[in-house]
């Protein structure tokens, strides 16, 4: 978790970003939701795609068998193996969802499907065998059998779609795009129009998510809209909620929060209509994340409280723990640290019972920051120390560095600046050793902020400049803009007003390009202060007026202070 800003956990019941479904009779894969996955690239909001693989139903195989010359005895054995494979795979997926060991059951499913494929090597048997290998985390065998499925029936889009997903997982984006396009063409040309429409909806959604993950946002939203229209035409409301969520996620990533809330709310309404409790909880989590990003912490708490109440009624305790963890973060952001501590403890207790050591360590790490908010620094340091030890035991160097940075932040809050600088430096060195440049840049900014508090402006500038270099090399526009504003403040404090103005103006231009109005207002307010010091009264008035207009639009209380400054300036005038 970044020091000074509590990270939003995007929650639970993750709908497949790219779907892999086959035929009209499908059985969805159940899976554990996971949170706090490390984001390898700060410029890509999805990381690796979260996928569902589905099964071809018995009906499809029977239709294929009608056209074959299989002996009667073999038909019975084939159907027995095929149906048993489906049953075993469903049981394995249920075990996975319940946090139980499913290896033996998955192995049984593979053996049954392999038996069916040996008796009758066809599209359906190869496809299901490939899906079982995917659950067993054996992608090479899965790819081999998906390819065999394509060879048995070149008119079907499903296996090609699955191969595209595997290409994406390997980082072969060109291959993924080519296969998704090929699968879409097969769906468009399919002899069964209803079946083709069904697949067009899926593959358009998959292409949209592919473009989103490769930062082609406009194209992604356009394709999602097309997929949404197909799903509404087909009357598939559950799939419609999936598309709405994905569109909301993209809009949240590009900071179009009102639009994100609109899509999430539509998904919530549909999930309520369908009485889909997991979907309701997921939608509430998404709405909470968007509201937190908008600074509407109280509304986020309302959503998450309802989600916790619903999730408490079902058996999936891991999801309840994740929700409690997220609710704790919301309370922290809403300046209610005592409420946060209570929820963190509840989440930690569940994680401990489930022996979920990574999430337990994350919650303990976050709990330390809430104790720091309260001013209980000894408890805060004790908890962060436990999280550091846990991450070391897990071999998670990234989170270890993160927790060390939190330790530094706690010392900073306790006014022990020497210790804070020591641990920020340790964190920075570990991030650099792990080549996690984005977090190294964040830590350099934290060091700059620490030196600013102590009036050591030259040291602050030196650290901000290093952070700026890292953000620039990463092409991280928000990081660049934030650091330019930081540099402006450091130069302003040291009365290098030329450099201060240059950095404020550069930050303002970037925030205008990103349509980030809260930060634009801060830049304009800072420019007003600078021009006031220089006695450039008209320039100061102009900047303050622009800042005031934005603060009023945002309903930000800082507007009252700017209004008073302008009123005083008018009196003098």
C-alpha cells in the first residue's frame, strides 16, 4: 500500500475479462476471487486477464455422434466418460471455490475426458479436455488439445477464441489479436445465425478487453458497446452485466468516474433483478471503488456495508474477508480509523482461519496505518513489523519493500524523521533491486515530501527530480504531473519563483490534458500564490478566479479560502 494514500481494493467475484464459452450448453467455472495482485505495469490497468473456461455440453456431443460411425458399445462408454468428466470438473471447481484441494478431482476429470477423446477424437471431446487442462494449470497441453479441436471442426469459433486467450497469457499480443479476429469472422459467417450472434457478443467483448489491456481505450469502448447490443438482443442479462462492468472498469481507469458509476449502477440493477447475489456484491464493490476514487468515502462505506451483509449469509468466507478488508480501507479514507481497525481485525481473523497468509499479511500491513492515524504509533510499528516478517517468509520482496515504506511513513507521522528517512531509503533500495521502478519513483516522492516537512528544500528537489526521471521513463503521466507540482512547491518554498512557475505551468498543462479538475484547481491556486508574491496582481486574480470556479464546480471547501483571498484583493483594488 502506498504511504500517504490508502489503496482501493477492487473486489471479488471477478467476471471474466475474456470469456471462453462453447456451444449453447455451458457450465461455468467457479473460482476463488483474489485481491492485492501486484500490478506489473502502472500504465496497464488489467494486468493478466482473469479468465473463465467453460465446457461443451453433452447435447453437442450427441449431435456430433449422430453423424459418426461409432459402434453402439463405444457410444455408451464415450458418453459415460464424457458426462463423468463434466461431473468431476464441476466438483473440482466447487472445491476450488470453497478453498479445498481439488488436484485429485481435476486429475479424474482429465482422465475421463482423455478416455472420451481416445474413443472419439472430435471437437467436443478435445475442447473439454483442453478446458480441464486449463483448470489444472497445464497451458501447453491445453493449447495442444484446443488446436486439435480446431482441426476437427474449422467452422467453430470457440477453440480459436481459447487459443487467443492462451496467446495473450504468454504475451503474444499479435497472435492473440489475429486469432480473436479470425474467431470473430467465423462467428459472423456461422450457418446458425443465433449461434453466430451468441459468439459475436462473446468475441467482441474479448477483443474489447484485449484492446483495453493494450491501452487502445477508444476502440475497446466501441467494441464493448457492440457486444452490449448483441447481448441485449439475445436477452442474456447475466452476460450484459459482465459487459457493463468491463465498460465501467475502463472508464474508471481513464478517470471518467461519473460514467463508470453509471455502468456499475446498471450492472447492479440487473444483478438485483436477476437475484444474483454474487453479482450484487461485486457491483457494490465496484461502485464503492469508484466513489472512493471520487472522494465520496461515505457513499463507498454504504455500498460496502451492504455487500458485507449479503456476503455474511453465504459460505465463501474468503470473499467476506476481502469485503471487510475493503470496508476497513474505506473507513480509513473517511477518517474513521477506529471503525477501520475493527474491520481489519475481523478480516485478519478470517484470513488466519483460512491460512491465507498473503492476504493476512496485507491486512496486517494496512492495519498498521490505521493505528498510525489514531496516533497509536507503538501498535502501528508492531503490526508493520509483523507484516514485514510475513512478507519475508513468503518471499514477496515487493510487498516487503512496501511494508518497509509504511514503517517509514509511521515514523514520519510520529515526527521521528531520522528513522523515517532510514526506512524510506531501505524501501527504495529494495524496490530498485527488484527493478520495480514505479514504486521506486513513489518512494522518492515520499522522501521528497519528508524533506519538505523539515524545510530541507534542496534535498526535496533532488529526490523529486529522480522521481520525475523514473515517471518520465515509465510514461506515467499522473506521476509526472504530481511530481512537477511537488517540484513547484519545493522551488516556491525556497523562493526560486522562476522554476516554481515553470513546474506549476507544466503540471497544469498535463492535468488539463488528463481532465483532472481537482489537480488543475490546486495548480491554479498555487500560481495565484506565486503571482501574489511577485505582486503580479492581475495574473494572481486570474489564477485565483479559475481555481475558485473549479473548486465551486467540485464543491471543494478550499474554494471558501480562495474566495476570501479574492475578496481582500478587491478591497485593496
